[in-house]
C-alpha cells in the first residue's frame, strides 16, 4: 500500500511500478531510490546526457536561464534588491545572472565541488542537504525570499509534503516560486508510455503533470500563473518528423506547454489561515 504524501490517501497502481493519487493526480515511482551522490555525480550525469562538461557548457545553460528570467520579469518587474534563493544551485549560473540584475542571492547546493565553483564566482553559496540548510535558516530568520528557484530538483525529493511546506515557508507573501521539472503532460508519457517507464530515472520519486502541479500548489497556497515548454520536440509526436507535422506540433507544444519538461512560475498567496 502506498499513501499520497499530500492527500494522505492510498494511491492507485496504474503501471507495474507507478501509482497515482486519485485526488491530486500526482504520480509516484514505487521503485525510486535515493542516490548517494558522489561529489562529481552531477558532472557525470550531465556529461552522459549532453556529451559535454557542465562547467564548460555555461554559455548554453545561462542562455536558458536568461529565458527563464525574462519570463519571471513579466511578473516580478523590478528585480533590483530582491532576495533570491536557489535550491540545488550547482555552480551558481542562475544566481550569477540574478546578481547582475541587482538581486541579493543565496544558493543551497549539496555538491561541495559545485558549491566551491559558485564561491569562486563570488556567490553566497551554502553546501548541504536542503532540509538541513532550511532548519539552520529557519532558526536565524523570520522573513523569507522574494524569489525561490528550483530547477530539476523537486522530483528528487521523497517527502513531497515536507518539501512544499518548506517552500511555503521560504517564499514571502506575493513572492514567486519558479520551477523546472519533468512533466507528464508531454509526448513521451502520452504516446510512448512503455518507453517512458523503462527509461524513468531511478532517483525521481514523483512525476507532475500541469494539472497535478496546480492541484498540489493550491494545497500550499501557491497559484500557478505561467507555464511554458522547456523542450520543443515535435519528433516525439506521431509523424512528428514529417512536414508539416513538425511545424504544427512545435507550435502546439509552445501554445499548450505540452512538453516532457516544463518551466512554471507560481505566486505565493500567503500562509493559509
């Protein structure tokens, strides 16, 4: 029996190793395992996936980060002086850009190697498990952050309820939570479910769709105000490699945020009374 972390009810098995909550619709990977991350784990994973070194790929990574910042700036129009926290901040490429915008930035990063790289760039980066760092932060602070960012982090956390409670504590009222995460509302899960399951990362405990993310966010008084596709891959759609399907599917993915990975902006509406 598996219980939903948010809704406290039994989830329903829908594939051999996956179950879904009937209320919030969050999908749980039942065979997920926490990984004992080596200090260079992220470097190895990035190299395996993209064929290049993470540090050496800084320009490309910051290009994507800039796109995220432009979308955030549509809502948080004046970033000057805003307090920004990034969970899983790696070498601080996002924080570096936010600091140039005039923000007061902090990073929490588990890898001491990545943390050192961020410090070498002059960034305020703390090393450790995010829950441990949160407990330390909570003992010393009564006000939170204007922006909290977590890019490809939340899916790695087993205790989702504690994660969202922490996020609600970290973000100031009317502040913003910005996330990038894998999405079930995308072509891989929709059209190639068996392949999606067989290639599922072992350290991803949960999978959100846009629908389930909105439902869960509401429980913690966050409101989803913007979603966008992080990856446009028409070839993952039926006949997607053929013209005019390539163009049509690409436009459709952008319009609907129909993507295997998404960027989401949420606004925190304050503590639930």
